[in-house]
């Protein structure tokens, strides 16, 4: 057997078994078409009364030409009736359909169409004295090609059989009226109950609409006389409420359309010639504006209101130029105060990334890398805070330089204390001025140098791996008992 034959054999044997109240609905794909049949449950196939019901239903449904009725042919064997062959087509139970594709309820008015077609077909059956009695998800079918609802076996043909055996599954029994299960009797009230339960299940995922809730509550009353008298009466109630909802919706839409049309009508109406009421100029045109460019070339048609607007605008412009210098100084001082406070806090945190006791043990290379990154961050923060406080770039750079000087000096003094109280050797110090660090590519921070800095720098260039203490040791006195000084520490160990 080659591969193609193997696939064909597999497809021919492919089967799907769906449990219904009467038996297992099987589908087999043979030659590209689905062959359907129902294998009855053993306890039903051996029941003579049930077999008679199948024959009676077969004769009755042959006469029903409605496309929502699935037709079948009884299959008998040596041991009697054991199955029925169902018409050709791809059918699924509605429970299986919604389980495989739950989003289908939102497509192409599926729910409304299913309810409409189902009620109309059930009304047709009831008029012929046929009652389905169990609209469980396992007993209502959907044709996959066009999503049309279909029914197969009808419970009123099997009332003489044991109803507990027929509806032994709890899922199916929940969709059957109490009087059918207890006494094996059924009428139009029983059909109303079963359809009410079906509506509840159908909307369980999306929520039962308000207009259907009262209908379902009445249809599923335990006492038959408390329900609707017939499926037709129940469907009229559904249609009436649905029609009312549709009327309200259409009314709202019609009102909105009418308002739009009215607005367009008013907008498109020809308007009468407007009468211009010109407000007189409140004051004469100032002498300095007589020869102003604003009044040149405007022609003789310039009305007094336009001239008044020009005069008022010029006056406001002149007033703005005469703002008191004291107000401007107050504004600038407040802006500087805001900048100082915010930049001091930000710079202190940034400087801590380099000038801190636990970070002074890095190599010279690492120190330079961190210093450059710190400088760029300070420049960025300075520009950011200056913009938010409306302070000029030049003024903000000047203030930032002062703040960095103060913070750097403070942190260096704190580092002196950290090195076990060592004091600096009195020497002449000179501090390199802080350049404009607004451009972070060539910025360095102020460092304190001494007369020995030339010797010290040459030794540092040879040993980039030395710690930061040794790089800046010229600032400290020599203490042979200092355990932090690596050289003295090595001497002590020797």
C-alpha cells in the first residue's frame, strides 16, 4: 500500500462520535462525502416500544419537506433495529459547533437567525402533533455549510419508553420538562419549557438579553399552567419585545438623522445681508502711529473698528515694553533659586558616583572613564534644569560651575577624613579653573595639584593599575603606620 492509498484508507475510516439522547451520531468520510448514522444505545435498541417509535417517526418525517428536518432510514439486523442512516451532509451538534468555534455567535446574526428558524420549525411540528421535547446542545444539529439549524429525532414518538433510560444523561435531562421525566406525558407546555432552557444555554457566554429574561423565566416555570400556552405564543412575545427594541433603536437613529438634516438645512439657508454696527474708536490715533507702516496702504475702505483694533494692539505692545525692571529681576532671582536647589541635589548624587569612599579604590583608567561619564551627565542635567526653570544657558552654566566647585571640595575633604584622619602636607596649591562643560566631549573637573605633581603624574602613567589612593597620595602626609598605604603596609609586613 502506497502513501496515497494509506491516506485514503485513513480518511475513509475517519469517524466522529457524538452522544445524543438516542444513541451515538457517527460521521464517516467516504469518497469525499460524509455518511451519517446513529447507533442506538443498547438499552434502547433492545426495547420493543422504542423500535416501534422509530418506525412511527420514520413514516411521519418522510412527509415533512421542511429543510430543517433531518430524514433517516431505519437499519435492521438479525437482532432487530439497531441504527438509523441519516441523510448525507456535514452536521454537527450545536454544542460541538460552539465548543470548536465559540466566536461564531457574533457572526452574521447567528443567534437571532438560529432562534427564528428553530421556533418557526417547532411551531410547524407542533401543529402536526409532534413535539421535540429535548433541545439540549446534544440534540440540536447545525449544517456546517450554511449554519442552518436542524432536528433529527423527536421525543413525542418515544413517550411509551422509559424516560429515565432515554434521558439518562444529566445534560439532556436538564432540557426536558419535569412532567415528561416523571409521568411520560407531554404537550405544548412541555415544548415551551424545553425551548426556554435552550435559550438560557444559548446565551450563557454572552449573557441573556434583558428582553428575553422575563420570557425565559415564564417559560421555565415548574408548573405547566404557569408557562406560555404554546410555542407560538412564546415566539410572539419574543418578536414583540425584539420589535420594540428595534423600534426604539430605529427611532433614535431616525432622530439623529433628522437633527443632522435640520442642521444642514439651517446651515444652507441663504442668510440676509448683515448689518454692520461699527463701534466708534474709543480714542484718537496716537500721533506716533499716523505715519506707522501699519496704517500705510490700507486704503480708504478701512473702517473705524479695524483702526481701533490696530490702535489697541500697538498700545499693548508699548505697555509690554515698559515692564518694570524690578519685576524682571524678581523673576530672574526666583528662576536662579529654583535652578540652584534642583541642580545641587542632582549634582550631589552624580558626583557620588566617583567621589565616594567606597569608589576611590579604582584604577586610573576606570577613574577617567567614570569622570567623563559623570561630566556628560552633569552637563545634560544642567541644560535640562535650566530649561525647566526658564534660566538662560550662560547664567545656568555659571551657577552650575560654582555648585560643582563647592560640592567637589566638600567631598574631597570628606575623603581626607575617611583615610584615618591623615592630614594634607602644607603646600602651595593651585586649582585649575572649571571650563565650560556644556560641551561634554572635552570637559574635565577641577583637580588640586601640588609642586610634586609632575613627578607623580609620570609614575601614574607607568602604573595605570594602581589604586586611586596612590594616584593622589601627594595630597597626604607620609605615615609609616598607615595600613591603607600599600607601600607602607608592605614595609610593615616585612
